[in-house]
């Protein structure tokens, strides 16, 4: 009995009791709800026995008795209230067994009551601990969401109650854990970082941990990702550049791209390579363009109070652009709700959200608005006084062209500098393994693998393999969101505007 209490808890004890009674054994609360029920009888009477136990458990409190026995037909019900803490209702042990009862069964149940009560109390504490852990995990996830959407003041208020305080500036890590070991890796990360890191279980990817670490960490903490990869086999870590706390979303995107590179490295660790940001390269003209493009969304007023407003729609759009269909997990909404919001956003902005080009434009506009150096929207009068700007006007600027060239420079094979007019779309060119053409075709096929495979004349696994290799070449994630497809589409478009012969 005590061995089962130590090794298997209340469930194993009940299983043992049901065997000794040759009937049904269970734990019920005061209103007759079965908390645990076990039967080892093969006669199919378990459901009937549980119903009988529920009926008498409801009567027990009014009988003012420490135990209760009742015969009905060929069965006897034995009920024993367990001892529990004064502030909590203890469950009732119930056994329903056929006549005749095994010798000494009543004494056996009296003896098992104490270890069963101890098991139940320990399990109740464990259930409370798990609820507390879940509440803390969800709160930390909420803080990360607030940081991602730029709501720093609320994030600081919530974080102040959880500890540690949010650092500024920060370095963001994305750690990919072996299946089923995320909690263990989270504890290791907390130990290695000396408790100074914000550790969040990613709501989108079940194997990912997101760490927000002070940028002024010591040498040991700066190598946190490498140390985690060394400590846990199969762990992979991507690290961002040092970014202001307000740019946590940018840091996460960088760390995610670095993670794609780290998967192919022996050390299983990579840091995001320094690269310019198109939101900064767009300059003041980009800020005006972003304000004009997003104006219908940011000024939207819902018809009903229960409908999402402009801020909630903007957060939905940001999450969907980053996580695609996984935004339902990030936002905790149903997929039909997400689809309805996206339809409304598309109608408000007059864009087709199924097109990568329109997605890239919106992603750039939202990043520009979230970049302090690029902010400073224009008022209605100023918008009316100036001719409207288009995306091509922004991508045609010299700073953006320089950014675009740097984005595509790691690619080998024909590119804009080579003047490869073979990009005319001929079947022989598209069937080649040219990474430039592979990327262009993939983007022209709206980043869909099957149409791209048909266009290139290869298999879907072949396209996926090429794109996986290009992730290491570019240092960016392509196949999993957040993907670099928006930046790549913008880069191709910017260079096509500078050299029209390259586009088609």
C-alpha cells in the first residue's frame, strides 16, 4: 500500500483497492462528481457502480457519519470520507463490490484512507503548482506580446510584478529545444543567465523558447546561446543584435533568422549578421508613405462595440504577417475570426492579402511606423497638400537600392550585376539550379512550393531543399515564419526598378 502511494499515487492505490474488492473503487467530491474511478471487473458493471457511488456520496454529508455502508441488489457500497486540510473539502473514498464482500475489506479501506488522503493532498498541491506555473507562463507571454506591439508602459507594469525588471537595451535569443524538453531547457537557461533573462515559452512553436537578455550582460551571459547548445544535445540557438527594448519585435525576427542558420552549423549556434533595416533606409518619404497606406486601418471605427477596433486589427495584421496561420495561436483566436479580420483589413486598405507583394508592402509600412527614427506621421492637411506616394517611389530611393543590393549580394550565380537577361522566364533558365532564379520564381509564385516546383520543372522536395540551402547562404529563414520573403520581394523589386531589364 505504501509502496503504491510513493510510486503511483492515488490512481495506483485505487487500482489496487478495486482488485482487492473485485469491484469498483473511486474518489468523489461532495456533490457526487467522480474525481477518479477504477474497476477491474470484467462484467461491465463499472458504469452502474459509479452511478451508485455518486448517489450515496450526495447523501453522506447529511448522515453525520464517518463511514457508510449500503446494500442494493447484489452489490454493497462502502464510503469513507478522507481527512483533509480545514480550508478544503476532502474527497470521499467509495468502493462498490458484489456480495459476498472479501473478508477484512472494511478494515482494509480504513487503513488505505490515510495514504490515499496523503496522495490526494500531494496531488492537489501539484495541480495548484501547475496552475500557478501556467498563469506565470501566460503572463510572461502577455508581456512579450506587449513588447512586440510596442506597448512598453503596460509591459513594464506587468513585468514589475513578475520579475526580473525588463532590461533596456536587450539581446533576443530563440532556442529550439528537443521534443518534450522545453521546461528542462528553460530551467537550464535560467541558471546559465543568473536569473536576469526573461524566458518565455513561444506560443507559436512548441519547441521554441524566447529569451530577452540584458545587452550589458557579462561575458558568460553573452555566450548564453552557445552554452545552452553545449549543455543540451540537439538544442539550437539563434541570437539577435543588441536592440532597444522598443525594438523587441525586430530582435525576435533577427534571432529567428539566425536560428535557421544555426541548424546547419556544428556548434548549433549563430548570431544575426549586421544588416541595414529597410524601415530606416526608407527615410522621411517612407514614413509619409506608410502613414498614407495605413491611414484607413488606423482610423477605422467599428460599427459595434464588440467588434475589433483599429488597434486590435493592426495587432492582428502584424501577427499574421509574422506568423502566417500560426497567428491564431499567438493571438488566441479561432481561425475563422482571423480570416474575418483579414478580409476586413483587405477591404479597408484595398489590397489583396493573398499576394506576397501586398503583404511585403504592409510589413514594410508597419515596420516603418514601429521604427522611432522613421516615425513622424503626417496630418490630413499635409497629406492633401502633397501628391500621394506609392511603394515604387520608396523602393526607388538610393538608400533602399543599396539595402536591396546588400540583401541579395550573398547569392551566387547570375544576378543584377551580371546582366543575366536569361531571367526572361525561359524554361531552361527556370529549370537551372540558379539560386537567383529559384528565389525569384518562388516569390512570383506567391511563396508557394507546388506552383514554384511546376514552374521550375522540379519536385516540391527539390524546391524545399534549394530554399533550405539558401537559408544558410542568406542567413535568413525562408520556409518558416517569420520569413525573409517580404524583404526579398522588396529587394528584387527595388533592383528591378533600378535595372528594368532584370525583372522579366
